[in-house]
C-alpha cells in the first residue's frame, strides 16, 4: 500500500493536473501540495485531506492507503460524472447526445 504522499502524486499524475491546478481547487499553495506529495507535510488537517479526496473523487481511505487506488479510466469517468452535475440540464442533454453519437460511431467501426 502507498502512503498519502505517494497516493496524492499518483492521483495527480493520473488526472493530468499540475500542482498549481490541484492547489487552486483545494485552496492551498502549490508548495503545500508538493510538500504533501513528498511526505514533508505529514499531518495535514482533516479538512484538507477531505478536500483532496473529494477533488480526486476517492475516499479518504484511498489517500491514507487503507483502500486501493482506482484505475485511471475509473478516475476519469468519475471526474466526468462529477463535472456533469455542475452543468445545466440543457448542457447535460447535449453531452448525453454526444455520448450516444460516439457510441454509435464506435459500434459501426467495430
């Protein structure tokens, strides 16, 4: 099992985000995120750990190493799903139609 720093680094790599992007999303400095990933900040607040878990779409147990980290594909699907909730109903319908069109295109080429 990974420690929290390794988990944070791995999740950030899988999400393709920069240190600054993660820092901006959870409300801390880029340096603080880097220190967490390197294991130099060993006792982050529970609030920050919760924010990081929410940001990556995982449980706190994943960050602490008590649960397995999801695969990149699963993280991407969960991230897209979370982002859909922030869209208007009209925009969600557009995305849903795009998915249907892509599925149709994919099934025709398979």
